[in-house]
C-alpha cells in the first residue's frame, strides 16, 4: 500500500496531512465534534422523516375510514345523508372512526346512523 501511496502525489499528500492531523489533539477533537454534529443532524432528519411518514399513514387510514362511512351512508340513505356525511368528514381521530365503523352498518335509519356518529366518543 505504501508503494502505491508514494507513487501517487495526491495520496502521498493526503497521508502527510493525515499524519499531521493525528498528531494535533485540538484539531482532531474539533474534527470529531464536527463529525458528531453531522451524524446527529442525519439522525434527527431521519427521525423527523419517519415521524412524518407515520403521520401520513395515519391520516391516510383516517381518510379511508371516512370514505367508507360516507359511502355506506350514501348507499343506504342517499342524498338525505349529505349533512351527516359532512359531520363524518370532520372526525379525524382513528379511534372515533373505528367506533363508528363498528356500529354504522347496524343503522336501520338515518336517525340511528346519526346517533352512532354523535356517540363516537
């Protein structure tokens, strides 16, 4: 390896700089701190990205549940359910939507459906 390094001026210069750098404790410490800061930033960005993706998936699930409820209301009760569908579109908690979905298919009337949606919590 040294033969290759000594034969290439660029590699030889880099090795010389590295040796000087390793002997200087202050410079080495500053370098290590910069590297740590870069790694911390990369980690923070990755964490934020993962959090954003998780939030996006949750919002997608909520949107799918809202669509399912509204499709059922429209198929079962037609245009008379438009007001109730608007009310459903304001529900953004997955737990509440889950409770509505569990019971909405048992609704025999629009009043039953409204009672189920109003008692979602």
